[in-house]
């Protein structure tokens, strides 16, 4: 007997979200320790922005595409590209390739990323509370960064750095929770799943 039903192939690939969350979270913490005024901008932050915040998130985004996760694909590839553009905005003028972005240009750049993140935050309302915290604090972070550039107020910039550290650690939490919960086969660290 000839069975013409489609062959179903089981997805056995790893969960790429922890890679993306750690790439985003660790890079965000390190940049915002600088923003809080604790240490200077250095090659350490730029290297993290290129390789872990940038390339690792792009890889996670491609892996999410393979898993047919539109939200994960859009989030990780976009924020990976964000880190690469941020490094380019810092490095290209220093290399003499092009003039530095104006203050007004940077405010627009940060506001557009804030708007994008706000729209993505709406998507997290269908996923889990851990991601709601990540995207909620990230939305606030982008708008605070824009406000800091607009006002050039040192206190606003320092406060923004501390808020960014919280945002980064919330992403690290969401990443390690997924790893540990999968490894132990039970909820070790809760994600606050949304009931559908």
C-alpha cells in the first residue's frame, strides 16, 4: 500500500534563545557600566558589541528562523545588527571614513530603536514575563538614552546606565533560566509563562 502522506521531520536542533539573550545581556551590562560612569569606553566594549552582542545574536536569529520562530528571528537579528551599527557609529568616524553622527541624529537613532522595542514588547505579552521585563526595560533604556543625549544631563545619563544594567541582567536571567530548566527537566528559574 502506497502512503502519500507528507513525511514529518522532527526538529532536534538546540534552543538558540539563550545564546541570543546572553549575547545581548552581557554586552548591555558592560556598555551600561560605562554609561553609569564606572569606567571609560574601551576596545572591550566595542569587541563585545561586534562579536557577542552582534555576531552571536545574528547567529541566534538565523537559528530561530530554522525553528520557524518569527519573533526570535526578528529580535535577535535586529539587536545583533543594532550592536554592529552602534560600534560602526563609534569606529567609522575615528577611522576617518565619515563624519560622526550629530546629536540630533543619535537622538533619532535611539528613538527609532525605542519604538521598535516597544512594538516587540507587545509581542512578549504572549510569551512570558521574563521577556516582558527584558523588552520593557529595554524600551525604557532606549528612550532614556535619547533623553540623555537631548538634555546632555549627566545625572540622566548615569541613571540610564543603572537602568541598562538591570535590563542586561534581566536578559541574562531569561537566558540561564531556559538553559537550567531544560537541563533539569523542571522549573529551576521561573519564566512566568503566559497562559494561552
